[in-house]
C-alpha cells in the first residue's frame, strides 16, 4: 500500500467524532447572541478571555461575588423532552439568585456546554436562551466554552454549568450577620420546583409514565409544571435593597427551607417557621400523592412553594412585601427569629 493511500485512509478528528467545521459554524451563529452594547464588556466574541471593566463608581469599596452553578438533573429531563433551551434560563436564574442574595448585582456570566455530539441548532438555541436570561437581569453573557466530547457523553446528552460575577459595596453585603431576634421571616414564592428535586421527579415519571401528561392545575400538565424555568428575583431584590434594610436572604434550593435558611443565621438567632403558613403549590401536592412522600421529605428535598426567604425587621414587613409583590412575587410571613442556637425549627403542619 502506498504512503499516499495510507494517509488518505488515516484517522481524522472528524472520523473520531469531532467536526471542527461544525463547531466553527455553531460558534459563528452563537456569536450573535453574545452581541452587547454594554461598555463594560471590552472584548468581542472569540477572544481568548473575557474583558470586563472593573471600575464601579457607585461602590465605595467594591467586593466581587463569584459563583458557579449547574442545573442538576433537570437538564436530563429537559433534553429527553426536547426542551433543553429552557434550561438556559434555569441555569442563569439560579446562578444569579445565589449572587444577589449576598446583596450584589450581577455583572457577567460565563457558560459551559459539554455535549456528546454538537447538535448545532440545539446549542445555538441554548446559548441564545442563556444570553436572553442574562439580559433580562441586566447583565451579560460574555463568553464561555462549548466542548464536543464523543464517547465521554452519549450523543444527545449535555452537561451544563455557568459562572457569574457580581459586585456589592462592602458596607452593603447581606450575609445574615444583621439578623436579630424579633425579625420576621418572609416567604417569596417560587413558581415550581426551580432546579431541585429532579432525581425524585424522574423516578416518579419512570414508575408512572402517564404522570407526564396528567393535569396539575389550570390545564397545565405535570411535565410542563416541572419544566417551568427557575424564577429569578434579582430585579425585585435590587429595589428591595433601596427600600429597607435587609437582614438576611436565603435562596431555597436543595435542602429546603431549613437547610438553606440555617446557612445565614448568626449565633444567638433561631428561626421558627410555621409550616401551616406555607402556600404549597399544586405540583408539590401531586408529587406527594403519587410518590407517597412524607411531609418531612418534601420539606427536606423541595422548596414546596418558597423560592426565597427574606429576613427583615418587623416594622419593615409591609414595605418589603409591597416592593416584592410589585415585581410579581407573592410575599408573606412564615416565621420569626427568636433567641437561641443558630438553627431552624418548625411548628404547625403543611396544608395540602
């Protein structure tokens, strides 16, 4: 066999499963989603790194807030349902909530998309969703990484993650240290599961396939309900910071109310939560009934309708509620802070 024939039949990156031309074409289409007029973003798409102007003239002592996040196994369910683009909103909204509950405002986001095979249309739609979700919260998707990894992941599967940069004036950091006995714990409503509890949900769907099309409430199917994008509270919280002194904020994710609220309680502050005050959403009732899930397990694994808790002085409850509800977030008291060891306890029973 001639040397030329050997070279002709030799291995190529494309034969191994990665098409550079497809990747380049995908990135070209993605670049449209990253276009911005924000003067803080100093580079165009394609640079080796993202340049973000670090001058914050409105902060006396700017402190950077950094966070990484991934949307959990909700991305698998969404990919199976051919609705992966919606997870772009989940990814950004969850991420930004974690930044903003520190008192910060979001500045920039970087995303990572790892896939078994680079499905151009899917990836372009996903990046567009991530970019749109960022713009909706007044920040920018400034770059990221898209990696095709055949034989590492099966074709049609994705692993997503993102990182965010936020900034807060040091004297305005919200870390729970201001929480005192007498403060009120406000629940700020979720719109569903957000991005937690999906291993349980997928197990339920495996055991009860017809559950996907079952009506949950108001004509909405169970699948539609569990794929609702994660609510973002950023814009509402920016206004809240201007209106009242916020003593603490907890984003209710994996671990439920107790597991997340305890993360911000200082020594000497015990949060007592009234389960009967929680406005449980219909989708959680369905999960409880179909899965025979105990109330304790529901509260430990799911948000049960509470996407965020805000702790404020009793005299600020009315104004804080008005600000949050102006942004469309149902807000109501579910507990109080009492003297004691830094922990969360419950009274009452969930109302199903």
